[in-house]
C-alpha cells in the first residue's frame, strides 16, 4: 500500500505532539495524513478521546492507517468497537502502561486496561527498553496479545522529540516496510 492509497490518521498522546515531534513532521510530509484532534490535550477523558478517534476513522474515504504514539495507542485500541470503516493497519510507538498505578498524571489510568484480544487489522508496535512510561516487558506482552509485530527500539526513551526522535528516520523506514506489506 502506498500512503496515497490510505487515509493516514496521526494519533498523538497526552499533551499532543509538538512541531518537532516525528508525528508532526510525518504529518507535514504525508499528503493524506491528518491529526485526530482532541478538545482538551492536557486533560484527556477516555470517552471523549475514543469518540473523536472513532469519528476520524468513520469519516475516512479510503482504508485507514493509524500512526499512534503513547496514549494515542490506547485511544486507537480502545475505540476499535466503534470503527465502521476499514482499518488497513496500525503503527504503534511507545504504548504507555495505563494499568501502572505509578503513571503520572494519575488519570491516564482511566485509559486502561488494554483490550487483550487480537486486533482486527495488522499492526506493528515499537517499544524502548528505557521508556519512563512503560516497561519493555509490558509493551512486549500487550503487543503479543494483539498479534502485533513487535520491534525493540533498544534504549530510545519515550520515542519522542525529548528523547531525540524528532525526524526519527528509523521509524520512517519501519513504516515504509509495514505499508509495503499491507
């Protein structure tokens, strides 16, 4: 699949993805990409966020490819029962452990637990061994439950601009290879 054949949905996490974040850079570069906007980026409410996610999928005119980071992964997965249009695949980066009582801010726990059923579409999940928002083992476990191809990003932090992943060319290559198999 080419990006021009899909509606690419960029799904940021808590506080959105700033202009230097790889998601924002990819959105500017990919002609068919649009961001799933949330009314309140710093005070996420699960029902509101999943409703906006499902609405974005359902408004699509082509097969959907989801590109989610952090809490955006939880949103994309929690909204699956409300998708009425075809999702061709999902690219998940740095899923947080939304079941961990130590997560901050604490209200992010309202986005858990993750469903553990296999996803109804192909996916790839990329996680780091030193992500402050999830253990590597938790990310690997949830990816296995979903039937997601799991990629070890080594010690890459939270895979965001703060951890040095502004352009994230390795992520672009993984996305290109993933799309070629859809």
